[in-house]
C-alpha cells in the first residue's frame, strides 16, 4: 500500500529518509523471504483467508472511527471530509479486494507448493 499509493505523499529527509527506506523498501521483501523459508509448505489452507484479513479490517475500522472522532484521516483514499463516505468506502472495498487477492495468492502458492523431497543416499 505504501509503495503503490503513499510514497509520493511523503518526502522524508535525513534519518527519516533512511528509516523510511528500511521500513518500506527493505523489510517487506526480507519478510517475504523469511516467510517463504520459515513457514512450512503445504500448511496454509483456504480457511485461513479470514484470519489474514483480521488485522487489515480492524485497522480500517480503527481509522474510520478515529477519523470521525478526531476529524483527521491519515490516508487520502479514506479522507471522508475531502472525498465523502461513498468514495472512501469504495476505496476501502478496492483495497480490501487487493488484500483478499494477495491472501489467495499466498495460500495458493504456500499451500500447494512443496519443496522436493530429499533423495536417499545410495
């Protein structure tokens, strides 16, 4: 989300620039590599998809409630005072579809791909 939608909105300098690069450019691919190697293949199930969506859904709910209370929305794509509820909810639905597709892809890849079995030594 940051790389595709938010990186053009934020222009850090100095140490913030370094931290931004580590947090948004280095850590995500490093985590994918870690996850690929650490989580056993074949253990993800289609039933895990709702669990994958708990955090993004809870975070969206928090942002919407907080935005109503405080009057400030941290992301332009859910900024209700600027774009209105219909557009904010449509944007949230689109982002949710991206999370669902990513979850389905992860389950399809990690749930079905198994590393080759070691061959017995002769």
